[in-house]
C-alpha cells in the first residue's frame, strides 16, 4: 500500500523505529514502554491523489467572441482516502492516540498543557463534521510522516491539507456552520498545521491566526460557556494574542467581558488556587500586545515633540500599573507554585553552565511568560526615562528565559511554548546572546519551523 511503512509491527513501534515482537493483541514492547499498544490495523491506504482542475461548461452565448470565454476553472478534489476492508476511522483514532501521546510528552498527567488537553477531545468528536475530519486527517498524517521519516505519508498529509482548506472555506461561507465548535476546531488545527509543518512560508500562520482571531470574536461570548468550548478558547488564545502582537491590532480578549469568560472552567488538574492564578496572569497578558505597540511607537517617535511627551506619560502610567499588578500576582503565585531551581546544564552549555529546572512544563511556561512580560515592562520604563536599573533587570530576566530553554524547550510543544519568550530575549540580546539563541532556534525549528532563525531577523 502506498505510503504505509513496510514494517508489519504495531503503529507505535513503527513510529519509534524499533523492532516489534508483533504479539497479539498488543506487543510486549509497548507494554514495556507503559503505553497501550495501538495495534496493527492500518485501516486505509494513502492514495497519492492531488487536486485537479475541471473546466465548467461554456456559458450559452449569442455567438460573440466574449460569449465563448470559459469561466474560471473550478478546483475539484479527488478522494484522498481509499477504504480497505478495515475501518479508516479506527486508523485515524489510533493515529490521534499516538499524536496526543507525543504532544503530551514531557507534560505530567497532573498538569497537562492546555493544547494537549484540547487534543484529547479530538477523538471524541471525530466523525461528526467532514471539514474537521479532513483537517484531523491532514494533521495526523503529516505528524506520522514526520515521526516515521516517511515522505509519502508527508505528501499525503499535504494533499489532505489542500482538501481540508477547500472544505474549510465552504464551511466558513455557511452562516450556520461557521460558528460551530467543529469549524473553530478546524481553524485552530489548520493554524497549528502552518506553525508545525510549513517550512516555506513564514507568513502563512499569521493569515490563519488572523482568521482564528476574527472567528473567535465573531462567535461571541456565549459560545464559550461550556467546558469544551472553554478549553478550545484557552488553547487558541496564545495564537490570538500573538496575532495582535505581530499585526499591530488591539487584542479583543483584553476586555472585562472576555476576562470573565476566560476565568470560567478553571483548570481542575492543577492544585487548588493555582489554576485561578494562571488565569489571572493570562488576563494581564492580554494587555501585552498594546504595551508592545506603545513601546515601538515611542522608539520611533520624536522625543522632543509635545505629542510624544503626552504619549509617554500615558504609556508610563499604564506600564507602572501593570508592573504593580504583576508584582502582586508573582508574590502570590510563587507561594503556591514551586520556584525553579538552578542545576548544571545537561548539555554542558558554555554560555549558561547553570540552567533552570521546573516542577512541570506548565509551571515553566508561566514563569517564562512572567520573565518575558517583565522584560517588556522594563524596556518601556527605560524608553520613558523612568528612574531605575532597567538595563540590569532586562539582562537578568532575559537570562532567566535563556536558562529555561533546556527544560521548557523539550518535546513537541516545548518550542511552541518558548517561541514568544525567545523572541523577547532575542530583541534585547547582545551579539553573543543573539548568536546563542540562534543556535537554539536552529535546533528547535526542526520540530517547530516557526522558530527558523531567519524569521527573527
């Protein structure tokens, strides 16, 4: 079968590239790994189909030259999956199970990343919407192709993605379907597809992020009152906030009504009180895009003009208010969450021989978010000529970010979690640290192409 690994072992052993003992119903190697064996069913075979163009019939005309002009060709999509005697749905569920396991590593079971939790819902809703199904197929196929090094499966994933985008456009044009949870899931997954798998177009994820942001707001507050949509909103808001940072637009999440919705359905996986503190931090973080925009506006403005002085005064007031809130928040958070501890670099890093180790990746991501926000605040205070050791504080928190990479950059979601902190650190780094960050970007971009060094220049 085209695109299927030649190994007859179970799906997990094929993915790990280890010899499978092919014991039935589940292999012993999976049992050793402590993971449920996904079995041996391939379910469907990949067909190297791709879009082809079929011309519409000519319009009926009066005989003039214009009447014989053909309409613009319409894309028609060949079926991308050819069923065998096994269920293709079962194969997708198995692939999703592997994907969820891969994306959850190294998160702990008691503190899973919010994106991992959202992935965990996908098997339960697969088969309910054709657009979402097509998007899931493309994402899982591309992931499996990457994991096994199988270029034919990757090409299938790319072909399936074309079909998914075609279906997604039609669904978004449907006034009823476009606001459904399934379509929002599909848009979110397509944005992640661009971030994790698109190595060519550095701007493509931003187009999807813009669409995701507009759809999230268009759906309205009441759509996120249930647990599933609440998790979906929380999984997507990192992309929504980053879209605001890079687009220069205000973040719609930075309003009291959206803050109330985001605080509902707090994470029950976390210790008492910790989930509420994390939500409080993210509420503060929704204001980061506007502060970043103010910072760059001040850097480009004429410091002697009256308009700049007024702008500086307003920005300074907002920044000092946020600094006070963050300091109070950090005091409460650090009493509950275990602070990082310094340890010898596992890679024997020359620039940072001592690195930071955290209790879990969720805790690490929150601390790195705090470090990033604090750098931004001190950069604004410095731009406003506010008294204080802002240069030293910027260097300290920049180094805290760099020292966190070895721990928080692990796994498939690690680079995703470190993308913004590393961007902030890069912006304030000296040439030596910039070179060091670029080295990490090269390594992390093998998993997460959005971190390719040229995209930071």
